[in-house]
């Protein structure tokens, strides 16, 4: 008759098997976490780019507005000079 007793070698085999399984799961989860981190970084970069655009547009509008204001002042000054010379 065979014995149903679990030997030290059986326990060791089970532990090694479970350890290997846990190690594989850990490796898989670590890879998934790394992929998630990369996705988050890409999304953060995209969001930062989107966030900068309105500020850049606002700055461009201010610069254009200032340029128009300067042009307007120059035109008015030139008109005053013409009026003064015509008078």
C-alpha cells in the first residue's frame, strides 16, 4: 500500500510551485503598472499641451492687440501731422 503522508519534498515542491506562480504574477502586474504609468504620462503631456494652448492664444491676442494699438497711434499721429502741415 502507498502512503498518503505528505513528505517534506512534497511541501517543498508545492512552495516552489506557488513561489514561481507568484513571481510570474508579480512580473505581469509590474509590467501592467509600467504600461499604466506610461499611459498616464502621455495623458498628462497631452493635457498640459491643451492647457498651454488657450494661454498661448491669449498671449498672441494681446500681442496682436498691442501691435494694432501701436499702429493706430502711429496713424493718428501721422494724421495730426498732416492736418498741422495743411493748416
